[in-house]
């Protein structure tokens, strides 16, 4: 089977239904700290989650993933930082470089926005994501032990970051 090339682009309002469906299909305690979504579903986009905050991965005409990249706070003192706040890949597209393409696109977008640093948070038990981030130059900068209780188990919140210079 030939897999179409993955393209990344900024999300648009017309992507809302596909993004919502992807988000619901990919929900797992491996990466989510909020309860599983139930109907009626909230809109994917709102005042805090705007289309322009998302980069999407598309193969042909199928949306196969997204990453959200935003300023971590509204403070001028850390306007030089961007934060990944969500990276999701459709099940059938996993292991095919989609997450890596999205992460690299996120770093490019952050640089274009003038950022010199990028950070993220990942659950301690999410070994595949942690390995990807490490392979892309992110390092563990802190751990909040037992920050979350998921399915009755204590899970660490791992803070990772990297420079965007050089």
C-alpha cells in the first residue's frame, strides 16, 4: 500500500468537525487528563482554542493529526516561548511519521512567531510520546510526581523543553 505524503497546514474553521471526531476517536488515558468526551460534544473551537492555534496533518483529503501551539501565558515576560498543548494522530496513521512532522511544523511555526524556546507537558507513562520528544531534542526539565490520578493510578506530569535557536 502506498501512503500519501503528509502535508501540514494551519487549521481552518472547516476543519472543526474532522478535528472533533479525531479528538474523540483518539481519546485515551495515555495522554488525556480530562474525562472521555460524551454527547452532546462541545465545539472543538472556542475563544481559547482558535483554528489558527492548530496545525493539521493531511494525507490526500484526510485529516490524520493535529498539534496545538500557543503562548503558554499572556505575560510579556515569556512571549518568547511557545508551548505544545496537544498532539494527536489518528490510529491508522500512527508510526508513520505524522507526529514527527507535526512536531517539526510546530517548531517551525514557533520560530516564525519569534519564539526562541518551546515547551510541553507529557504524562510520565506515555513512553512513545516521550521518546519522540527526546528524539526531537526536548529534554526533561521537571517532573511533578503523582500530579494526576488516572484510572486509579498516580501519574507524573513531565515538563519538557528545548531551544529553538541554532
